[in-house]
C-alpha cells in the first residue's frame, strides 16, 4: 500500500515519536516497558505514540502472551525517500542553472 509522504512527515515531526522510531531502528524489537524506560514520558504517552506510528505503517507489533513487542518497519519510509529524491533532483538542476548564470556573468 502506497503511503503519502505527508503522513510520514507528520508522524515523525513529533520529537518523542521520532525518538521511539529511531530507538526501534537502532535497538530492534522492544516492549512498551522498555520503550517507556528510555522515552522520558509515561507509559500511556508511549502507547499513544506507538498507535500513531502504527497507523503510519512505521511500526509493527507482535503479541507474545501478555506482552506486545514493537519493531520498526523502515520500508514505510519509502514515500519520504521518494520525495527527497525528487527534491534533490530539483535543487541539483537549480544549482546547475545558477552556476551557468554565474559563469556567464564572469565572462
């Protein structure tokens, strides 16, 4: 399912959500308890942030008994990567045009 880069931008704009996502990317699968210990916010706040991350497709969950384990789903960043690639090409062209203009002005 293709997602809009807007969803990813909005989701990761929050510093706490971004830190949770980055932590899952760096440290792998974790429980809410482990995430709460590092997040500096309450367990209900972490759970709410995880819900937003899940709706954006950035996090997946796995149930094991009474525990829920969360893991990052970095492939959900693809709309963001596609957008930044398009913007990089746009700016590369603009800088080339500027360089050409400056070279002509120097002559």
